[in-house]
C-alpha cells in the first residue's frame, strides 16, 4: 500500500526533510500492508467499540475551582504579550 | 538491605530500626553508583527526596503507618511532577517544568512516599525496548548488552537493580508487563480507569493504564492501595469500590479455574518460554487450581487493531505540542513519534477512515467479546508476556514492524481494558522470563491472590542481577 507522505505530514503539521520522506514512505507502507490483514475479518453487523468502561455522559457541576494563576500558566511560554500567550498570525496577510 | 521489599522496609520503619532519611540516602547512593551504567534515571531529585523523607519520619514518629510512608520510589518521566522536569524522554519537552502534580503523584506524595527521581522511557512511551528514548537507551541489569523492555524501561531497572523499592509506569500496549518480564520484577497493568490518568502525559487515551513495578506481588498490592480510585479530574475512572488488596492475598488458588488461551501458544513463541509457562501451570494444578483450555479466537488480529487505534489516538494527543504554551516545536519529535503521528493521521484521514479506523473499532468489539465469553468459564487467564527473551540492543532498531510485533501478547488486554499482572517465572540464557495473569475488569484483588500463590512456591524475584 502506498502512502502519500508529504500530504500526511502536512495534515499532521510535521516538518520533514526530503531524506526522511523516502525512509518513512517505505516503513509506513510496509506497516500498512501488514495491518490491512484486518480486512479478512467479517464485521458486518458488528458495532464499534471506542471505549471499554461503559461509562456515558459523565457530568459535573459547572463551578469554578482553584486553578493555575496567569503567571504560572505563562511561565513556560517562549513568547507572551500583556499576560497572554503570543502566537503567530494565522492569516497570510497578518 | 539486600533484596529489601516495601513490606520489610515498612516494618523496619515502624520499629524505628531505620529512618526514611537513612533509607533514602541508601538508595540515592546506589542510584549514583549504577545509573551511569544502566541509564535508568533521567532526573534525580535528591533535595526534594530528602525533604520528603524527613517529613515521612515525622509522620512515622506520630504513629502513622500508611502503606508507602517513607518508601523511596521512582516515577516514569511521563508522570507530571510539580517543579521537577518532566520530559517524556523527548527533546520536545527537554526543558518542560510542570506547574502541577498528576493525581497518582499527588496520592503517592500524600501517602508519604519519597520520590527519588524520574526514569527513562521510550520517548512518549512509544516502543518496546527503551531504545526510542531521545536521551539514550536503558540497559538490562541482568546483561547490559540487552534491552530492558519498554516503553517503561528505566522503572523496572530501578527496582531490579535496587535503586528504588518501587517505580511507576504506564501500559498502553504492554509497556509495564513486557519490561517487568524482561527485568525479573512484578508489574501491574490495572483495569482501564482503575488509576487516574490525570497528569500522566497522554499517549492513547482509550488504552493508557497507570500502573507500577515492585519486587513482589504483595508490594505491588500495597502500591495499588494508594493509587487506585475514582478521580473527578479523569472522567474514565468509575466509582467502583477499592478493596483491601492485601487482606486476602494469601487465600490460595484451590478450586480456581485458570484459562489457557490456545492462541497464545503459537509458532513463534520460544519453546523454552512455552515450557516455563506450562511448568507454572503445573504448580497451580498442584495447589488445587483447575487448568482449562480456552479460546480467544480473534487474538491474531489484536496487533493490527492496536496499531490503528493507538496511532490514531497518538496523532490526536500529540497535536497539542506546538511549542506555544510550553515545550519545543514539532521539528523536535523523534522518528518513532513521527511514524506514529503520520500513521494515525493517515488512518483517520478522509477516504481511509472506514477502511482502517472504523474497521479496527469493530474488531475491537470482537476482541472484547472473546474475553467476556472466556470469563464465563474461567476466573483468570494465564499467558506468556513476550514471545521471545530480551533481545540485544540495536537488533530491531531499523525495523519498526519487527519491534511492533514484540507486543503481540500484550496489546489485547489494553484493547479490552482488563487488568494484567506480570510476574517472574524463571531465566533463559541468564535473562528473565515472565508470565501474565488476566482477569475480568476490576479483578486486581484476584490477580494478586493468584500471583502470590505462585511466588510463594517459586520466588524467582530473589535472583537479583550481579552489577
């Protein structure tokens, strides 16, 4: 099975070197060939399982509790501005 | 102090034969002597450990005797610790200092445990050998040319080489049971949701189980007594009562029905390991248990389901590391994290979701039904942990698929959420071998009884490495 590494890396926001792309393409294609074995299993009328505890709709009261101070929350950030995280503009012209 | 267990140490502390400060200094000395050789610790928190030991001694003086009070232990460096660097063994978090403690860490601290430091692992818990750490591989203390197993690689090594009395781990697809069996220690993967995941860096949220390593089964039960329970910070921890895990631990196995799944005794399983598990089953038979062959017919598909579900969840969990709030940017991920992120992104992407992810979720249902059905006729199931003995460092480094297949007997339990207890059964070529005991959800008390009965007859754990 062939995997389009450049497309997947873009979706995952992963910067890759050209030399890495070739290596990952070979490795991931062989892994995908292996896991494609699942197609042998008849799953008609089988429901999905995404969790195994059987818990549903775990809710709690919406009340404020002590949390990190603004200073603590920011202290690992590389760039901050006026007590907020600073991020690059997300629109091209900014 | 040789081969000291938590139970022994607690007795010595209570009788004032030794103080927690003395005990802590003793282990710190061993850590400093052997860590360079084994690379088990990434961070040693000596100052904090001695402060915690002092405060434990004060509590002991006041008559407190909680199970882990004054006990020096180590934490896998994926448990978030306030003020102490937490790296997940990845360059991305090389400088990350958390602002809070995870729930398990908080419970251990409140119980008076002493935290010696943070242990090495495959970066982000991705791996089966410890070699994927961005800070160098951990070495197996029984032979340093061999892997200790992973992803919790440093933790079992600290226990095996007596650098700590216990150590924490995480098990998403075998990351506690496999290294436990490679290092001759006891490792528990609890039921999914038995121990809170809050403040443990997430790998695969529907599979991650928060467990630990000890020398003996009873020590393991004492540790779980502290960490088990429902947590408002983790909505997947059900309000199931926490039993007293040590009270009936010596109950024995008379009349117990032990299932042996034929799908685990396949070609590819080292015949010497097979023989060792069969011998262990004979021990149980002698003790009055009944051995029954069972079938878990979808077993051979577990690894495929696992590498779809797990990588899908990894790609989602690791999406948060953007270098904005903390940590470095995404160019610092190592090869294995990149592979899993891309594989997960691919199986979730448009056009492939139904063929891979949805299919995997359906087969997961069948895997769960296999276990449910088996537990209608047996109380526990016993199986090998690994198809092979530990391999040489570097042997599988260039072949990710071969590395993935070493999880073939462990991923099943994570996909269905059942607990698994790995205990030592012997040595092959002077390297440790373990077996695993599965039970229904929340049957940890039973697993400890079963493990304890075997350990009493065959205390393999007493064979410590010659360093």
